[in-house]
């Protein structure tokens, strides 16, 4: 297997997304990928650069070799590149520039979920219960490592408003899964008690 890549691709600064082959491999496991390479494939989300992915694979091998193998097998494709400004990763949420996709709707509409009390009426304990419920329901119904980005977003959500912003993605993930779709009314009712 040839894992040399064209000189034009800086694997650590490139953002990758799964191809149709990669999506199929997640479900079928027909390519015989090693556990490390498969884990990297699961983590590829079209948002993280190779350098950002390496954080999740620390001590487990050279991320560039792993990404080169996934590229060669057609499981991932480059979709962008991290610029010098973005290389200073790990900007705290409090000072991060707003995400253009989040500014499409006014902040109040982004977190307005019918039937819920005002966000400031929820306690830190209720926030933690909502966070745990969302993460545990994803892991138990959809499967661990199947929605890594969503679980990470839920984990890092700040307060009730942050959890309510990510709620729609949680709901969509549940609705896209057979068992999750059947259980969604029950799960929603339980979650709304603390969200």
C-alpha cells in the first residue's frame, strides 16, 4: 500500500469529510480497517483538521499516516484547509467569533422550544441532568462513537441556552434512527422536565 500523498496536501491543516465509501464502511466494515484507522474515520466530520483529529488519537500513531490510508482507500476527501488564523485552535467559547450558521436566526428564536419554561428558571443541576440524558440516550440508542461531534457539542454546551441550541440536532439524530424515532415522544417528555 502506498501511503505517500501529493505534496500539495498538508494533512494536518486539511479538513476532511467522509465520502460515500467512508459512510458505507462505518456500517459494513468491509475494508478491514485497523481499530485506529476505523476510529479516525468515525471522527472525521468535515469540521476538524488533521491536527484537531490528532488530539483524539494521541499516542496511537501518526495521524498523517492514518489519514493518508483513509484517503488512499477513498473513505475521506479534503473539503477545506485551516488557515493561519484558525491554527490558533482552542479559543474559549466565550470569546469565539459567532458561527455564521447560528446568526441566521435571532438568538431568541434559536433557543425557543414550545412548552419549556424560561431558560433562566433552570438550575445548574437540571442543566447537568439534561446534558447527561442527551448524551446517554445517543450512546445507548444510536451507539457509542456514532455521533461523536454531537456528543462533544452537548458536552461543551454552556448552560440552558447552549443545551437548547443543540437540542434540535439531538432530536434530528433520534428521529433518523429507527428505535430513536419510535421512542422520541417518550424521550422528549423526559428531557423537557429538565431542559
